């Protein structure tokens, strides 16, 4: 266990915001986790690769960072069961699986972050979600100091959602994830650019195309700070989607797994508001990809929050659709959200004027 005080988070968040945490505790073994106790009244938050987080201000508490590594493979007859430590890099794990002859995760290549974070928001891309492959999640209950093995059903996966964002939010630290990769490999090439692949496409072909397209379309956080898609694609009632389709015949509208609900493309809505390239301070709506907010190098957390507010307000005024941020907002005391942060900044501005 390693403990550092007043830790700069510049290299711990993909937005590259220069904020601090009062304390950062890293764990390299499960035994270290059992020995650790939370301090009552001191805020804490679990961090992995920091690629889905917006630190809105200095965090006045303890950040817990699991760095467990290692992989084990079990032959389960019709599938490979692969158990991976939470601290392993996700893309490297996907690459390793393919090299070993365990295809299945190729559509999810190049998503930044660690394995342990993947069930939290049920990461997804190119028509595949992690829930399609999760067999079991092993977690440590930080409150009751108990180990817990959870099946896929117990994780209550949804669109960019799971039980780790609700009932078990912050209380359960994921230690390792077991994936079931069927030996009878089924390619998924029905989504976007992957449609161009021939029927004979291999898992390596899919992997290579996904990496190529993602590198072209999305800004590399190592070059331009960002946290990927800032907002979720909004789900709206079918009647609202029909009314929007009449008013905006070009609007992309997708089916969802939920009856009576349709999904809209958040990037399209933002683009239609003419916001590509719009700046607030050093924060900017990416020039090519409207769904991504970037740090041009000089952004403060407040710039990003205010830009997110501008985007959400513009989309709401034009389309009557309220965007929900996919990126997790972290305030001084723990998780917060766009409304709370805007209110706080406004109150701070009023207080400084008084
Ligand atoms: C350029 C770019 C592209 C992206 N593309 C996609 C995409 O296509 N699809 C997609 O779904 N996401 C995408 N993302 C978002 C992000 O990569 C994923 O959400 C990723 O899983 C976050 O991993 P992380 O290790 O950085 O987690 P963090 O950002 O550190 O944490 C994310 C959340 O998970 C929790 N958490 C992390 N580890 C654990 C753990 N071990 N136990 C319990 N809770 C934990 C944290 O508390 C936090 O709430 C993208 C991000 C970027 C920057």
C-alpha cells in the first residue's frame, strides 16, 4: 500500500486538469485492501485510469486506486473464462486476448482505462457492451469489509450503467473481473464503419479497423485532454422521437432495448446547435467530434463545467431534450453533477462580489 499526501492529479485524469487530492492510496494486493480502513467523516472515491472523470475542484478526501494485476485462463469447454486484475490496462488486455487466440472483445479496443472500471459503466462501442462477456465480478465491500462475488445478473447492467453506479456506488471496489469468451466466435460488424468489412473478416481485422477509426475520430487524451463522450445518447419516449422526426427529418433516431423508448445521437444534437469548436476559456467542443469536450491546454475545471452547461442548455432550448453527462463529476467532497457545480460556482462568484 502506498500513501501520498496532497497528490497532484495532473497525470491521473485524462482531462489533464491540474487539481489535487488530499490523499492518494494505491493497493497492489488484495491483502493490503483487507488491512485498509476508511476514516469516518473523510470523503473517499475510487479512481482507476481517470478517463471518465472530471475533477471539478481539489478533492478533499482519499482517492483509492486499485493496481491489482494478473490474468488466469480456465478452459470451460465451449468458452474461455479469463479472470483479470482490476488494475490491468483495458486495451492491453484486449490486445493480449487476441494474441492468445481468445477473440470476442475486439470491438471494445482502444477504450482508455483499466479493467476494473469496465463493469461500472458497462463500457460499449461498435455494437458491443462489456455485459455481453462478463461472467463474474469480484468486489470488496469497503464499508462492511467483506469480499463479494457477483454474477452478471447481480451487476444489473444497462446502457452505460450498472449497480456500481447505484446501490453499490462507491461502497464496492472491484478487484477482478472474469470474462466468458465463447470459443464459437461471433463477429459483430453491423455497426458504423465496421459494415464495410467483408463476411470473411477476422477478429484481428475488426480490431485493426476499430483502432484505425477511433484514432481518426477521437482526440488522443495524451495530446488533447478529454474524457471521451461527455454526454450519453439521450433516450426519449417514442412520441417525443416521432415529433422530433417530423420537425427534423435528418435526425438520427435509434431503437432501444426498452419498449416505448428511442435513442437520439447526442453528438448530432450538439452539432446542430452550431457548437463544434465553441470555447469557454481553455475548454472547447472538439472541432470534429461534437460529443467530446477537450482541454486545449489551459482549461480550468470551471471552464469545462461552464462549457458543459452551455452545451446542455443549447440542446434543451432547441430540441427540448435534456442531455445527461456520461463523465462523472467529482467535487471537493465526492461525486457531484453539472447542476450542483454550476450552482456552487455561481454562489462563489456572488460571494466574491459581496
Ligand atoms: C478518448 C476516450 C474514448 C472513450 N471511449 C469510450 C467508449 O467508446 N465507450 C465507453 O464506454 N467509454 C469510453 N470512454 C470512457 C472511459 O474510457 C471508460 O469509462 C473507462 O472504463 C474508464 O476507465 P478508467 O479506468 O479510466 O476509470 P475512471 O475514470 O478512473 O473511473 C470511472 C468510474 O469507475 C469507478 N471505478 C474505477 N475503477 C473501479 C474499481 N476497481 N472498482 C469500483 N469502481 C471503480 C470510479 O469510481 C468512477 O466512478 C472513453 C474515454 C476517452 C478518454
